[in-house]
């Protein structure tokens, strides 16, 4: 038993000695540096996980696949949260006497005719949907209500939400 422990300890010592960590330039890394490297990798992974989540969410919302189980549950949760955020943004715009650009979601002055961020024309009142077959005069920027809310927009506006 004692002999085995001795060889185990020796083996551990040797493996530690032969597995010294070095960075890309061959510089020896202290445990602090290794911990920092791990933390850095984990931060990058978190970003990738978030990106993965946003991609899956978008694909689900665009109908590129039909999520089920846990993915469906998470998609629904995010959709509901986005709706809550959208409602808060409307409240915020009201408090600030502003409107929200229906194209990009930017906060704009109530008098604004065009959105200063995306250039979309701001309808004076919410226009009724055109009847089928009815041709509308072409405008420079089509108002796309469906695209008014995207994750990127919320990332841009997060400062305004707090
Ligand atoms: Zn806009």
C-alpha cells in the first residue's frame, strides 16, 4: 500500500512536471494566468451560447424549424419577455412624450416625420391595412411592423430601459 502511494505520488509529480502550461508564445503560465485563461474562454463560450440561443430563437420565429420540448418552452419564454419589453418601451415613450419608430424601434420625437436612425417615414396615425389588391404608392422605406422588434434593437436600447 505504502509503496503504491509512493509511486502514485511520484507519477503525479512527474505528470505535473511534464505538463507545465505555456501560452502561445511559449511563456510559462502561473496558476493565476491559467485561471485567467479559463475565465476568458468561459466568457467567450457564454457569448457563443447567447449567440446560439439568439440564432435558434430567430430561426424558430422565422419558421425555419418547429421547436419542441425544452427549446419550445424557452422560445415561448423569450417571446413573452420581448412582448413585456415592448409594452414597457411603449410606456417609456409615452412618459417621455415620444413615439417609437415602427421600422427600427428607435425612440423618436412625436413631431418627427422621418426616423433619424433608420430614415423610415413615420405615419401620422397608424395606417389601416390596405385592402387586398389595393396598390399603395411606393415609399422609400417600407414600414415593416413585423421587423420592428429584434434582439439587436433591444441590445442597442438597453441603456434607455434602465
Ligand atoms: Zn427607425
